[in-house]
């Protein structure tokens, strides 16, 4: 990632624990797990907007594919 920003994320304890467990099982850091989850959600939202013929959100993907 060439352009990286930090963001203090507050999660319920149970959500963080579940994410940590899945990240460990996947062999990735919690940060990578969360970043991937957000990227997947953004892609799904774009597809939903595209299927509905709407212009979609104003944000665009600027990182590597």
C-alpha cells in the first residue's frame, strides 16, 4: 500500500475477538483482515449500485486491485 492512512477504530469486544480469531486462522494480521473486509464491502456495494443502474457512491477505488 503506497498511500496509507490510520483510523482509530472502536469495535465491540466480541467483534474484535471474532475478527482476531479469523485473522489468526487465515494467517494474517488483524489490520490486514479488517482492511480486506472493508475492501470486500466496498466492492459489494459498488456491484449493488451497478446492478441497480444507479451512479453509486462518490468514492472510487484508488489502490491496487
